[in-house]
C-alpha cells in the first residue's frame, strides 16, 4: 500500500508541477510573440490524464495493491522516460508547453531529443501511461488509457500541432 500511495503522490506532484511550468511558459510566450492555437480537444487530454491517475490507483487498490512481478522493469522504464521528458523540456526551454503555442517565423527546435524525434514527449507520455499502472498490475487502465491517448495524439493533437507549426514557419499546410 505504501508503494501505491507513494507512486500516486510522485506522479500527481510531477503533473501539477509541469502544469505550473506550462502556465508560466505560456505567459512568457504570449508576452514574447507567441501565438496560442485554439485546441477544442485540449480538455480531452486533461480528462484522460486525470482519469488515468485515479483509474490505475483504483484498479490497483481493488486488485490488492501488490507490486507486479515485473515491477522493476516498469519502474525502470518510468524513470528512463522521466529523464527523456526533462531532456525534452529543457531542450525546448520556455517554448515547452502543454498547449500549442507557435512563434511565427521561428524554426522548430532541433536539439536534444528533438534531433531524433519530432514528438519525444508524446513517446514519454505513452510509456508512462502504460508503465505506471503496470507496476501494480493495473493492466486494464494501462491498455485503455494507452489506446485513448494514441487515438487523441494521432487523430487530433499531432495533426493540429504540425499544421500550426507549418503555418508559423510559412510553409504550406498538409
């Protein structure tokens, strides 16, 4: 039970801290020429991530909050994903955000993990959505939230982000 509560607290604090950083970065961006792109789907991510946080907690508690057999691998993947997350955040600097904010005329960042992937933070989130619940054998939450996240990312968020970035760079939109 202690591991369950501690994991929940760590992840919740991490998410709240990131939202605060994003809010601060949004204010900076809007004061420095950034343009906030309307995202009618943003609320869906908020609901998904909040629901995920409480769903794996509830599923693990209902199953009996025991650690999964492979919990060290899942914790290791979560920690590694965390390093990549903060590498991505520091690589973007004040341009990092949970919302789509573009700077007209500025090229996309191509340092850090962005040298290798267009959306490294989305890969991190996918790993976390699967691995954190699996630490406690909450496989239903891991599977359901992973599928929903992939649908939202691939169907809505990434296309909206790519279109906004192309328009900001002055390129024809896909």
